[in-house]
C-alpha cells in the first residue's frame, strides 16, 4: 500500500501538520510526501483549460490516456507541471491531506494542487482520502467542500476527516473560554489518528 501525504498549512508547527504527521508515522507501506505550502504548484493556465476541453471533445476519461490531448507547445508546458503531480496521486492507495481551514475554505496552496490534478470525468474510485484538519472555530466549511469535491470530481466516497477545532482559542481573547473545548477536540483527534 502506498500513501501520498500532502501538507497545506502555512504554519510549520500547525495542528493539521501535527495530526497528518501522526497518521503518516503509523503508516506501514511506501510513502511520498509533498509540502504544498513550501512548494505550491503554479496556477493553471489557459493551456491547461485547453487540455480539459480536448479531453471532453475526444471523450477521453482514462487517466493514462490524458497525454493524447496534449498537442501544442503551451499545452506541453502545462502538462509538464501536471504530470508529476498526477502520477503521485494515481500511484496512491491512500491520500493524506493535512490542511487547516482558511477563510471558510482550504489554503490556496491546496486549491492550486486540486486545480492541477483534476480533469473532466476522471475517477479515482478505490482510493481512500484522509483529511487531518484544523479550524479556528467550529465551522466545517472546508470539510463540506472537500467531501463534495472528492465525491463529485474523483468518485471517492471513502473519506475520513480528523479535525482539531477551536485552535484560535489559544490566541484570541474572545475565545479564551473555549480552550478546554479545543483541548478535548485535539485529544479526540489524536486518539482517532492512533488506531
């Protein structure tokens, strides 16, 4: 079994990184790590959109056939960015994503990765996604987004979220009375990771 481990937090010492590292440390199999915050993928270009259009026009849905839609020099340059990211994703049996919620969504670095590796009508069915998350409050906007995205674009229903909540209670005086709730949430997340 092969694990692809992605981290997206801008903080080097974050709760999402802590939880994802705990999961990865218990992994028994091959392993690939990518720090999306330290080395974010570039934004998609018009050439990337042309590849998507060509895939749809040609009815290509098999991932191994995607290069057939790459035809121009600009498209080849776009594909050179996509190819290693997509190969890592396809090789994984489990994809572990350490991500906080920023501004009711995922960090830009994770969204850049998602944009680069997602194509029309692709399927990653049979893979498992584990999201080790953190959020300053108790809203779950990034969880809902990712769950819908994995099901809708990748055809993956096997998704598990392990989240530490109320991390802002450690720094925000207005949430100071919720520190005990944060600690309980973090301890429960660590317990779930240590299966």
